[in-house]
């Protein structure tokens, strides 16, 4: 996807012209969680009522929606059902077409981004401590509430982001989860200046994290099962690319696991230098096998996880992505082919990120 500072047709629409909002829309829903390749499919492309924005919410006409591995977890049942017949999708770019009561942040026509984190209570001990990602009352787009595999979606205005003008709407979509979660994982991994970072799995999030790291002079080593993904990593500038269960050619200061596979954890810990940190970036993982204290934990190695993100993470990452000119690689699908995009993601040999084109904006 070519990036430049010029505005594409979707960015030059007449934002002052009111949009006629229909009563129904095309959308996907999870009928019954199960394997994405199953028969019958866990997903159904159907017609739903256009949602109405509640107090503090805005209604957004979706332009694009990224296809995240978390959508696969919701669809296949790795995550428990929070809403029956939910519409997945939480890397959403669209335009505000209606303001609900008590909203003032956005004007009609503003292009905004809708992320995974939909709402937090603001009063619990974690929210008050600036750790809203740990809020026990938190809600999530495409899990607790219908998401962006649809023509329209609502969002509380305080949890949406303004999109830097540099990024067109296809390019911007993966930034809203793959990018933000990758950034938080990068921060949690405590990579030293000029250090060596291992990335296990190389999909949408990892390929953005790799760019952030390499732009800051960090040596990146990729370990992933997909041959195409390994080749893509080398093209981006990774120092090495090997299989997911291989040891990297050098000891690592830090590592991040994006693949939802607990079996990788012992290998990743083994690959760390003394004092190194391993961060697990997924919302779901298979169980971790038994660890050896001597082989895996000793020498003050650290194992941590990533749970969602704060809104501050998102603002910091989007500012950084704009400044560093982060360049997501995208494969575009029409909304009606969302199930095919998820099947591609499930194979684990993706180059960059998949994005659904929902409208022309």
C-alpha cells in the first residue's frame, strides 16, 4: 500500500454533506463458534439493523476494518462468548455520521479509528492508577459489542482515535490493534538501546513492531512457522528468520511471542540472555508446558504478559507511527469475503495484515 502525503478520494469527500443513514446494513455475525474451516461455517453474512448511538457515543460509517487474530479467537471459540451473534472486528476506520446525546468531541464527517478497548469504568483501582487495560469491568469492540465487519458501528467518543492524515484508511486499520498492542508489547519487553529482539510469529502486529524496533537501531530476529512470513521478515530488514521452535543465531536481550502457542515459551526463554525479558502479547494462548528453573527461569529472566492497552498507549503509538512513517503491508478483501480473510490468517503464513474494504468513505 503506497503511502504519501496527498489525500486519496476517500479523504476528500464533502464532510459537510449530511449522510442518509439507512435502517439496515450488511454485517457478519458469529452464529456458533467453531473452526473457521468448519462445515457449517461459524460465520454468517446477513442483514442487521443499523445501531443507534447511545449517550456519549457516535455512529460511524465504516470505511475499512482490519482482520485481527483476536477476531479468529472470537469466531472459533478460543475466547468465551460475551455476546450472542456478535459482529467481529476492532481495527475500524470510518466517518462520524451521527452524534448521540452529550457528545462534542467529533464533527460529522470526521475520520476516526475504533480500537479493541471500547469502555472502562474509570473508577476502579486500576483505572484510577492509569492502568485501565486491567479494568475488571472493561468492554471490547467485536466481543462485548458489535464490531467492524459491518457497514455501521457505534463507539463511545472518548475511546476513539483521530487518524493521522499520513495514513489512508486501508493502511490505518491495522494500526488500531496490531500496531497498538505491538507497541505495548514492545514496551513491556524492556528492549535495551541497541539490543537484540526476538519476534515469535510474524503477522500483522509483529511486522509493525519490527519496524518500530529497527527504526530505533534494534537488531530483530524473527522465528515463525510460515516460509512466506520468514521471507517477508528478511525483506523488511530482520537480521535472521527461522522456524518458530528454532534457536536464534544469537542470544536475545528481549523477545515477544505473538503466536498463541504456549509450547514456544520454553524455547523463547532459553534464547534469552541473563536478565532478559519475554513478553506474551496475545489475549489467548495454549497452555505452557512444564518449565525448568535452571534452563528457563534462572539468571533473573523475566516472563510477562500483555493485556489489552490503555488509551495513552494508542495515542503514543499513533504519534510514533506518524513520525517514523510506519508502513503496514496490507492485503485487501471486500466485506463479503471476511470469512476468506480469516481463513488466511488462520494458516499463519500471512505477509503483513488483512483489511476489509467496507465502503469508499
